[in-house]
C-alpha cells in the first residue's frame, strides 16, 4: 500500500509540473435550457451587480449598460433591449462585466428544488441560431469553471479530501475532453449538462472552491505518465460498483 501511495504521489507531482499553466486556459461552455434538453433559447436575459459591456464582435462596437439586458432573435439579427438601449446587433454578441463581478442569467433556472438563477464568471456570448433561436456560451478559465463543477457533482458536506478528489477528477476529465471535443466547429468545447459534467447546477461554496484552489493544476495521468486518463466518474451508484475491466472491456 505504501508503494502505491508513493507512486500516486509521484504521478500527481509530475502532473502538477506539466499543467501549472492550465489554470489560465479558457473553456467555452454551451449553456443549455432549464431542462438540459436543448442548447437553444427563445430569449436570454442577463444582469449584474455592476455595469456590463456589450460588444458586437463583427464590428467591435461596444455599449456599456447598467440595467438588465434582454436578447431576442429578430430579422436575422439580435435585438438587444434594456432600460437604456434598444438595438439590433449582428451575431455574435459578447457580454462581459466591467469588474470582477459575475453575470447572472435570469432567463435560466438551475438547482431543481433549490431553484436559483445561475451566475457565471468570465464572459457570455449570445449567438443567433437558424434566425429564430439563441445560443449561449460561457467563456471562463479552467479553474473558475471547476468552481461551478465541483459543487454540482458532489455533496458539498462531504469531507475536504473527497472534494479535492472530485476537483482533480473533473480537471483531468475536462482537459482530456476538450482535446477531442466534437463541438469545436460550433464554437464551444462542451456543454453544462450531465452529457459532460454538470456545471453551475449548484451554487459555489467556500468549501468546494477551496478544494479547487488547493489542487490547482493537479491531474491524473496513466502509468506511463505520458497522457491524461479518461477520468470517468458517476454521481449515483445505488450502492453497487464494478471493476473497470468489466465495464470497459
């Protein structure tokens, strides 16, 4: 057992050296609808504690607003409405905070019985889809992405070491996944549902954010220490598990 622990410690340390710059990596996450059934939205409404900047990416034209913004598809463009402005802009549109505050999407509901409107770090992009729907993509750094994943994938009341293990598994999983993502041509790496790993379906907590911070850059590699493993995990087992060889044979 001691040798196994020493081997695992060695693997993690080497991985830390290999991925110390991964935290700055930008992840593009497609945000699905309330029921996680579709990547399209009939409208998108965003607000923040402070002012926000709306950028029409094609022309690089920018507008600063303080009130909540609503986006609608209209006549092949995107209608942008708030108490301050009403514009039709060319898709896509980027929304970013003027400070470090989060952006809240009030047109979405997450959390099941503990319903809340999710907030997002980084920036958001609204895209026109087939002239009648909107797509929503969150541009966020890897470590900040994990702030929203860990509490969504594990009970936050569990011991800190379990939360750390989830953070390492989730970091490994996303880094391995984005390298083989089938969605790159669509402008994102993965979505926020259980098809990949749940993101922002529970609110961030100090405990889970600490687990992410204290394992920053740590990943799991194979026995040759040459590549990331496929760090599959599950949230519900019913009390029964099986050997990996039986599942993946």
